[in-house]
C-alpha cells in the first residue's frame, strides 16, 4: 500500500458541513451522521442555522452548519473544534474558522471563492485563508460546483437543479475520507426522493463522483477509519431531542392506558414535537394546533379535565404566555406536561440558539405560591426518559410538570437504543380507581403523596367543580378564609416536596472524595461530562454532579453537595441554578 493510501485509525472525529441555507448542508450532515450510526459508531450532532428566513446568498448572516462528533467510544457532545470543515463558500469559512484546530482539514468549493463571493463575506484581501491565519492547514480546494455540473451533463435537470446536487459531491468526498461505504446512503436517498426518480438518479451519481474524485486524486496523505462501538444488542435509531420527547409522551400514554393529547402552537425550536405527534394518529394521539399559545395550554387543561395525558409544547416566549393558565392547573391540581424547549432570550431573542435562561421562569413565573415539578433533560436521547418521567409524575401526583429541554439537545441527535416496553417504569395514574374511601370529593387526598384523586369530567357519580378560586381543604367548595388558604398553600407545597421520595437519588461521577465538584443541570451534561473526563485522565481529582430533577431536588442533594469544599456551577445563564441552590442550602 502506498503512503497516499494509508489509513489511520482514530477514536473520534469532529466534522462540520457548512454553507448557505440553500446548499443542503443540513441534509449532507444528517445523512453522514445516520450512516455512521448504522455502521455502529457513537454520534452526537448539532445543526446550526440562522434565525432569518433566508439571508442574502453568500453573506455571513445566511451561513448554515451541521456539526457532528463520531467516535469508537462514548461520545458526550457534538464537539468543539472541528477536525474537518466543509465550507461551500467564503462566508461559511469565515464564520467557522474560529472552531478549527492546527491539524484540521478544510474542504472548499473553489467555484464559490471568486472575488464577488469574498466581497459578500467581507474579506479584505483575495486570500481568505491567509487573512484568517489558516494557510498552514491542509486545504482541499476543489471545483465542486463545476464537477457536479459536468457529472450531470446528460441529466434532464436544469442548471439550478444540477447545482443543488453539489452537497452530494461534498458528502461523497467525506465518505471517501473516512472510508464509509455508499450502499446505505443509496437506500436513504432513494427513500427521501422516492417520488422524484430523477433526483434519486442525479444525487446518487454525484455522490459516487465525489467519492471517486477523492479516491482517484489521492487528495490527502491518509484517510481515516473509526471502528464501531461494542453496543448492547437491540434496535437503534438516530434520534433528535424533539422526536425523543414525542416518543416519550407516546410511551407514557401507552403505559398509563390513556390517550395522549397535545395542544400546541408552532414556535422555534419546539415545533418538531408538534410535527411528530400529529403523524401518530394510528397510536391514538390527538393533536390540536391552536390559534395561539394561550389557547394551546387551555385546550390541554380541558383534555386533562377529560382524563387524557395532556401536554403542550413551546419555547421561552410562548412559555411566558402560558403562565396564567399554568397557574390555573396548579390551583385546580390537574396533571399536565408543559415542554419548554429553551432558546436565547429575552423576547424574540436568539430563536435558533440555545440557552438555559428559563429556569427562574419555570420555578417562579406565576402569581401566588405556585409550586410545580420541574425536570431538565440532559441529552437528545434523555429527552425520551425525561418526557416519560414528566408524564409519570404528572399522572401519579396530579400536578403540572414542566420539562425543560433546549435548542442544543432538541435539534441535536444521538444513536438511541429503542427500549422494550417491559423496560419502562410503570405508570399508575392517581385517579378514582385508587380511592379506597366510600365518599369521594375533589378535595380528598392520599396520605402518602398528598395528591388528590383525579376524576375525569363526566364520570357518573363523580360530579365536582374545580376552578381558579381557592378551595376548602376538607370539602373542595370555594373558600375565602385566610386560615384555610394558608393550609391549602402548604398542602400544594407538601405535595410537590413529597415527590422527592419517588425520584432517583443524585449520583456522583468521578472522585466522590474530591475537594472540587462541577455542578450542572439539563442540556450541558455532555460538555461538562467530557471536560470532567479530560481532567480525570490527566490525573487530577474532581467530581461531577448533574441534575435532571430540579423541583423537587433529589432527597440526597444536600448530603451530596456538602461533601465538597468547592462547588462550581456551570450553566448557560447568569447563575440561575446557582442562586436556586444557594437559597435552599445556605
């Protein structure tokens, strides 16, 4: 074997496809990550796209990217710096240059690096690589657009249609670089364009041309190989967080023996939950796309009154609008799941970027003493488990539950082993079937959980009235008595506090005897876990504690945190979780 054909084995690699929003980089990235998942690699992906509907072509504001980390061992996140950057224009190169390593490979479409393209990307010279300090990197400047059109010279596609296939040429190059077979991609593309045979033929032809070009031109001194991971047997799929959230709700409804209802209104980045569930009518799922966020949660409250597993999905601005109705669900003590896929704020803010800035809003964003359960998903695949837990706690403790995910894990994806139904935790709704008393009322409570017994509206013999006004503790009738109100405030708080007895205890990763512990919550898990692993590999002592359950906290939280001399809370905000912990334990 010649030096040109040498294959290097690597444990993990970070790849970013980038270009204009219309360059098909999201598709190329998704196809490559799916292929890697099928071949047995661990993956974590993150699509990065602009908030604008369509910025001017070739400008910095219109750059779209898709990054993934692929590994032969555990992969915790989509990576930081890229080992390979595919940049289809100068703007993409400029936006993502800061995420390159000294050993990175850059693949560019030479046809898109003309003076007019450099001007659009605000370069000051005619050498963008030197201007960005990238001249020492391995740069593969290939006329991708020209080669794509030449490959499709005999195709019936028009010029625009031919140019749109250039993303497949780039994908073929990357498949060659990492010794990926193309047969599985044939199946994926045939499925995607099943109603457009002409596109299937064109894309497959260009894909093969990109692969062959890399092979024949010996573009690099070596190609790379990533061995598969020895994973537990089962059925796997590449799933993003929003889809996993939808699946978790479906599984919970099935386990609880209830119909799933979603009342929602489209909002970035939560809309895919609505899209996924509306396709699941065969599983008995009912979905209403309401006229606004307020109507969406109100339809959900109605479904909960009627005995369904009721959920609503939104992001920060929509969560704000849902606040009043969520307070009604607290007062009426109804099971309800509210999913908030967090994004940058305030107001419209950064709709396609991620933050963890809605924690205080989830904890306190209602009038009055209004305690609810809060869960924060930690990864794309954990969105399934967290949605399932959210439904379980809502139904078994008759309370609203807020599930916080975020744009990073909602849009990102990982390889997920589809669990068997027998692996699911049982869900036993705390309804009238569990009531042992001969005389039922809406005010009757279970002594262990302090939850009331849920009775679907219309059930014969269980007529009752629930609303937004305060209720008498003993009878459920409207009461304006201050002493009774104090008792009810304590009752609603006690119900939430007792849930700590029914959730998993907090675990310590790393050295439990360390002086320093890193604290995280929600979607920062992957990055913090990887950072802690690096510190441990260097021989330093450190511990890692990550929170999935926020309200109530696991019952051993104080015991765990007081072990450490120094606690460092790392979160994507100005210290909301750190402040929350401080109020509880100092």
